[in-house]
């Protein structure tokens, strides 16, 4: 698979991948656990959970194991990339929140100083 196609496919499955990582990291999931995670992301689509899981296995996002029953985990080769993207995603949100807080603080200082200025003018 070409890198551009893989990244696009990872983007399409990102909500599922980030949920798997947040709950299981690199542990093996049972088929039941995986379908429970995937189900909310396929509601309202014409794609059943099993098809979404098969697609993720086919493109290499998930690895499938068959020891004592089926199990799945994130492909260990993409785990560092997933960790990097999640770190960047959280840092981006923190920066955005910080920027908005600074903007609100600046706006509140303007509003506080305006009545003081008006009081000085009226004297």
C-alpha cells in the first residue's frame, strides 16, 4: 500500500484507532471487545462492524491473531506513529485552549480598564 493511501485510510479509521489505544494500547483485544469499540462508529452507516474490522486488518492497522480464539491488536509497526499523532493532537488542543484563555484574559482587561477610564474622564 502506498504511504498516502495508508495515511488516508488511517485518517478514516482514526476515531477507532485512538479509542483502541486509549483503552487497550498494545494489548490483544478479543473479537467481542473490538466489535464493541467499532460499533458506535458504524452506526448510521451502511458498513457493519465486521466489515470495518476486516478493512483495518487488510490495510495493516490491526493485526489478527488466532491463538485460542480470535484476537486483534494494533499493528506494532504503526504504534509509534499513533503515539506521535495522539501526542501532537493533545498538544494542539492544549495550545488552542491556552491561546483562547490568553485572548479572554486580554478581553477582560480591556473591559475592566474601560470603566476606570470613563470614571477618570468624568471627574
